[in-house]
């Protein structure tokens, strides 16, 4: 999980599972059960104008997490919800927030925190779209933008504030954002929000909120530390949780490319783009410097690419993301920082030029393709130095805890592309990834 351990820290899947089970099974008195499933939005008791916004946004039938998660949030219950990327978590809590707002009161009634500026702005857009027929007023408070403009908008009155911890805390301390009427507090991407980088800021913000407040925690992954921390500010939460070994990425075909040397990755990447017909794609690398380097190299070979990372000013990042979402830019090179803020339904391909340094980030990266049940492809470049991490990713994604490799059917195929002489005919075979690891790591 991002930010929870230094780079290169050993990941112990058994220790993770043991700790997660202790939290889930040993603390049942902390949670409230909720088993109702609503297979249509009409059956959820939502107000008519909210339903109009949901259907106008393009939803027809609620996803699995929406079938179970919208109603308890609408009932004012604290909730912990986990589901993989692209399953509609954002729309789940946005619907719950919009259902409970008092639109005659133009004061902030809901505060939503996100780990990145891009994700906060994405949530703002979804909230505004779903609440289009309700007249909702939403504002994103994020770093890199005008403090005075934030103050002006907040003082004029909004129903919902979405933001990053630093700017939101600043607005609360300045009393530009009044907490008196806030009755809902949402943490999106909780695994990162509650990691060491944001934990203290979350606590500081929570201390400034009213004592009786509804809390929602949403994430694609839920490490034990996050579940333990939520005890401090949640009351009998409803747990809608997918255990780690039950996470799936159905609809996303995952391949790996065996690249013998780091220096050969660039040739491999260019060869793929010359060979494949690609709509929109995201390329992930591990450092900001490498984003700049790879962008220059790709452009030098006449490939049209865009790039974004945390060192760029907010206005530049906004322009780049706007171009990418509109389709005028088709290839985006970025880092893990933005893995959770890229919600573009046309993205069909994710390339991990570098494997992530933490296994949890793999879920967030490849979840950028195959959004909302669409088909997607993830291609991973693997060198000899990546073998250990690649094995961990295999255990994370492909294997249930009690299953052995021999039990897997091998229906999912992984593309092994050995780049020996930089020619297209070096595609040697399609083999079973599972059988490969059964032999190599049994």
C-alpha cells in the first residue's frame, strides 16, 4: 500500500492475512452486519431528482458494491466499503451524500477527503453530475490553487466540499470552511489516506468536526492498519468488505513481457505501440525523473505522449488531464501518485514500464483499464531484478489462500514476450502464467 512502508520492504502475505483475520474475526463486536441487496436504483428509496442524475450519468443497474453500499450510507450509518477499482465506489458515496443533503441550507454538510488533487477533482465532477437535478453546490479544495478563490467560494456557500487534507485543514483553521453543519465525513482511497503520510492530518481534521458525524471509509484495498485506525472515529460501522484474497480483476487481461535488460524496455515499448492498435493507454513508471526521461525518449521517436507527475504545477496537471479525458491526448505517462485519480472510461491498456514497489499499488494501476466492467489489458515489463516482486504480485492477484498452483485451471493466459533481438517476430509463445510459476516457485 502506498506510503505504508519504505521502498523495498519485504511483503509477507501470510502475515498480512493473519493480521487481517484478527481484525475482521476478533473484533466482530466493532462492526454491524448488513446483508440487504438492492438490485436496482429504483428499489433504494432514492429521491426522484437523484435518480434522474444517476440515470443521466449513464448508470443502468447498480454494481455489486452499489447494491449493498448505497442504502446503509443513506440511512446515516457509518460504513467501511471495499471494492476493486472501477466498480463504482465513488458513485456509491456520492449518492449517499446527495440523498441526505438539506438543499435549503447552503452550508457545507459533507466533507470528502482524497489523497490526490486529481482524484478530488474527479469526485467533484461525479458529485456535481449526479446532483445535477438537485442543484447541488460542490467545491474542490486542493493544493496548488488560489487560497483566496477557495475562501470566496466557501463563504458564498456550498453543500459539499471535496479536497486534499492539507488545503481542507487550512480552510478549517482559517474558518473559511465552517464545520458546524458538517454531518458526513468521507475518506476515499482509505488505504493511502490512513497511511503514515496522511494519518496525522486526518486526525487533525476530525478533531475540528462535530462530535456526532457519519463516517464513510472507501477503498480498493483495506490493510489491517486502516481498519484498526477507523476504530478511533467510527461507531458500529457497517462492514462491506472483500477480503484480500477474494479481490478479482475480472475483465482485465494481464500479460507480462520478459525483458532481459532494463535498457531494452524502451525498444520493447516502442515496438508494442508500433504493433498494437491502442485507443487510450496509461504508462506507469516509479519516479518523476523517469516520467520526464521516458516522455522525451518517446517524443524523440515520433510518438505522441503526455506526461504528468507531482512536480508539475496544478494548472499544467489540470490541462494535461483535461486533454487526456477528452481524448485529444491518447498516451499518458505517470507515477503511482496519480494511479487513483485517472478515471477515463476509454482507457483500454495499462503498461507497467516499471513494476510497482509495493504490491497493493498494482491493483490501483491496472484498475485504470476495464473501468465499470469494460474489457481492459495490463502489460507488465519484467526484468530479472523484478522476479521477486512479480512473484508477490502473482500471489496477490491470482491465488486464493488455500489453493495451490496445481489447482488453477490456467484459463487466463499471460503473454511471454522475450525481447532478444528487438524484432517483432520475437513473440515466442502464449503460455500459462500459472504453470510457469508452479515450476519456478513450487
